[in-house]
C-alpha cells in the first residue's frame, strides 16, 4: 500500500502515459496516415507505437530480445487501441483503455539480472523470434472480432444470445 501522496501522482502519471502515447500514435500518426487507407493507418501507426517503446532499452539496459519482445507486444496493443478508437469514434476511450492497461506498472518490481543463468538455459534464436509473436495468437481473435463488429455489426449468433439473455431490447420493441 502506497501513501496517498505517492498513489495520486502515480495514477495521474499512468493517465499521462496513456494520454501522451495515444495522442501521438492514434491522434497524430493514425490521423495523418488515414488518407492512405484505414488498414494502412492502423498498421503503420501501430508499428510507430511499438517503436516508441524502444526508449526503455537504451544505454546499459540494452537487451535485443527484450526490446524486440516489447516492441512486438506494444505494436499488437496499438492495433487493438486503434480498433477501439475506430469503433467508439473517440480517442478518449482508447486513452482510458491504455491507462488502465498500464496499471501493471504500479505493481511491477524491477529485478536486475546479475548475469548468472542459474538453473535456466538460454533461449534459442527460434524461441526469441517466435515467443513475442504469441501476442498475435492471444490478441489476434480480439482484433479480428473488433474489425468484424466495426464492419458489419455483431455476428447473428451474438445478437440471438443477447436477446435471449435480455441484454438488449429487440428493435421491434422500440
């Protein structure tokens, strides 16, 4: 538990990160690239967003595979944030989503590696290349679902479930 004098500035800092990165990546980059097509704008603004996270791996903290993994992870997150912005037609939902997803930073404890491998064997080149791509397997279905909803509405089976569980009101009742 942190005292209020630390917790409040920490929460403001988290929203500041979400605000700054989203305004640059989604507001400026996506907005400027949208004239080349929405798909291209999503991809290239997400790549730029991912590359923005290289700043954590400069100087003596440089570690190629950690940087690669973080850039891929941030790029995939950028695609989801762009889809959320497009679906809601508001960058503010994306900003709040970003700030809430950064919440783990509050609980993260940095452990410095002493260089010893201990009981662990080093990852192979294949492991280092492929492991970050698992983000696509985890978040890919979410991205595709958001794109589907944005293109043509909810799938019919979801509408039936929502009506059955009375989560929505039928159009005829309006």
